[in-house]
C-alpha cells in the first residue's frame, strides 16, 4: 500500500513541538497498520496547488506571530483551502501568538505530556486516515461468495468496523431492495467480492455497484483467480487480484487463507481511509465551489466544515458541514458545536450537505424534530448546487 500526504508545520522556534508531533503521527500510523508516505514541509510559499491530501498546523509563539514566512504560509494555506489548525500553549496567549487571519478558528491547546499524541490523532482524523465511525457494505453473490463474505464480516467487525451483510441485516418480511438502498445510504465504502459468477448478479451490478459509482462511494474489489468476466463498469477501480494460494476451502465455500486474510484486512483499512477521504474532499470542494458564488471568504475550520463570510449583496455569515452518508442527530450536534467553537462569529444560517439520493421519510421527520425550528438545514448535494439555497 502507498499514498502521499503532506502535513505542513508552520512555525518559528517550535522545533521541539514539531519533532514530537512528527513522531506521534508516525507512531499512530504504525499502530493502525497504515503504510503511507507522509511529508512534513515547513512552509507553503512556493505551493501553487494542492497535489495530494494535505493539512497545515500553525505552532503558535511570539516568534511565529511576527514571522513573515509564517504569515505568507498561512495566507497560502487559506487561499488553497487547506485545513489549518492553530496550536497554542495557553488560550490566554491566543491573540499574541496567533495571527488575525486565524482568529475565527478554535485553537488546539498544547498542554500535558500527551499533547503531541492528542494532536496527532486529531490531524489523522481530519485527513480521514483514522475514522472513528468506519462502515463497510459487503457486496457478494451468495452462490459462491457467501463463505468469504461471512469471514470478512467477522474479521472486520473485530476491527471495529460496522459491517452490512444482507444475510444478517435484512429481516424476514422486509422489502429487500429498499433495505439495500437505505443501507448503502448509511455507508460510504463498498467491498465487492468478485467471485466467478458475481457479474451475473443483478443486485451487485445494478443496485450496489452502480449506486456506489453514482454517489462517488469508496470501493474495493476482491477478484478471485478463477474470475474470467469482471463486473460491468468496474474497470480502473481499486482491485486486489487474489491468487490460488490466497484461497482455501471452508465448508462448502472458498475462503481466504490465514496468511491472506491479515493482508486483505490491512488493505481494506487503507482503501477505506483513502476512499472515504476522496469522497469527503469531492463533497467539500463541490460545496466550496458553489459557496464562492455568493461569499468572498470560504474558510475551512476543520471537522469537514466551512465558514462563509463577507457575502455579496449583504448575505449574512453561514456555516456548512458535509457528510458523505445520511445525516444523523450527532452530525447536527457536531455542526452546532463547530459554530460554538468559533471565536465571536455570528451566523444566520447553517447547512449540513450530504451525498445521498434521499432521506427516508421517518428519518426526515426525526431530523426535523431534532432541528426544532433552529436556522439549520440538511440538504442533498445535488439540490445544494445550483439551487440558490445560499
């Protein structure tokens, strides 16, 4: 597995913090078995565009506050839409150590012996590498793929994934197709077992893979060595081609051998993080592009949230959160929390934009009850773009 990430460390005189943070990030990635290439540049002055997944950390101090290089790097990060996290050792020193451009953003307080570890975890979550809520939908043909699907269900569940498998998750008497659709709306990653007869399944081809493609879902395909015909429309998608030694017989089905299982689970963890990050970035960039039609300033304030200021035609400030699945009550709470963490910024409107087709009617009523007439709106991306909701 490989991937490129950049975490810009903007500072003057905070070498000890920077070194501790780099070590903590590398240790956290190792503990999660995530094998990626992370670079730690100390300035963005020469960066023209974002070429890989990136974040910036401003390590505040009186020296950093007065550094022209730091100021230029902060401005470049804001122009490029890179998430930037201000860090200070004491909240009472915030304005003395943090430039005005970042005053709207809540700072991370560097305190205690675990400061570097806590900040590392926060950065990796923001980059989508260590998701707290990891959900996987296993797509398979029961006739030949059931054994491997059950095996992956058990092992991913032990790795703290929430896994959907129709055998366990669709109750008798329920509308199977509707259940599948609603489950896909809740999940951002599709794991496809491409057994020899998988391409014949209408459910896999039309209801699961095509849905995932339409909604920019992260996807990984496990292709068996004996598979001759690929599932339609999956060319170019992330794919692991198994070989004969990766498979073994368990009962009446083929399963992954023990040595292959550990490798595949690690691959799934990587592709889940990578794919979900790409989906979030697509959603965030789409929302930002629309927002800049109506606002002069669009600031990434973390937690996949944008702050809109200086609206044209006297439009009032707004905040927009994004979510790559169906929204829930906690997502609304997180958006409210993002507002509360802002420093003296008044808002008139709040939006939670999600990347799904529709919200089930009962869930829609529940979310309306949670919102309770507050100036907060959930909206599908397709309706947000070009819908003049801003």
